[in-house]
C-alpha cells in the first residue's frame, strides 16, 4: 500500500473503474461492501472479514468473503453509518496489477495504490513505482476501518509525520 498524488498516466477519471461503498462494523473485523460497475450498472454485495496474521504487519491478510443477494444485504444494512466511498481503477505495471483507490467525500485527496503478491519474496523484490509517494503498508492509520470519520486534513498530518520519520 502506498500513497499517490493522483491517477498515474495513462489512467484518467473517465476510465473504467468500480465504485466501492464500504461500511465498517464498529469494533469488529467485518465490513459490508457494495461494488458498482458504472459501465454495466451491475451491483455486487459482499460481507467480508479481514484478518491480519501478524500484529503490526498489515501486508499478510486473509480476506473471507460471502457474496450476498439484495435481500441478504438489506438484512445486514442496519450496520450502515461508518461508510467510506471510493473509486477503484486498475493498471498493469511491471507484470503486476495495481489497484488505485481514489477516495471520495471527506477523504477527497487521499489516493492509495494497492498491490497483491503471492509471497513475501515476490513482495520484497518488487520496486515501488516512481509515482508512489510514501509506502503505508504497515501504518494502521491508513486501514479502511481507521479512516472512517477522518478528513483529508487528518491524512495530510499523518503523511507528513510518516515522511519526517523516514528522514
């Protein structure tokens, strides 16, 4: 996970993307996720549990997903209220796919690049792209459940702190 200033070329906001609505259930590892693909207007509804294997190491994650129909989603919808919205774009880079989350609402200005690796060796070998600003993989501040209720001003303060700690 790393911060980026915006979508790198050749991506633009008009390109194919997903609209993601994440509702984090307070004090749990659970979230309700809705994904809309604007081109098809198709919705996907998912109930997810995220488990990190090593305390303080957020690169090793197990994601359990249960796909829901509309009725099932509505049954769980009362957990709404801790929502984060973002658009997700995809780019092939050095034989890896990078997902770019462009946050909306109060978090407008926060842009995170995400890359998945098969193993630790592959992750260690990978060189971050030139368009990356700061790696935030193991900074829990940038986990979705901790971003709820934050503003872009909060993000800027944390990014400055992180950059200064690297000096």
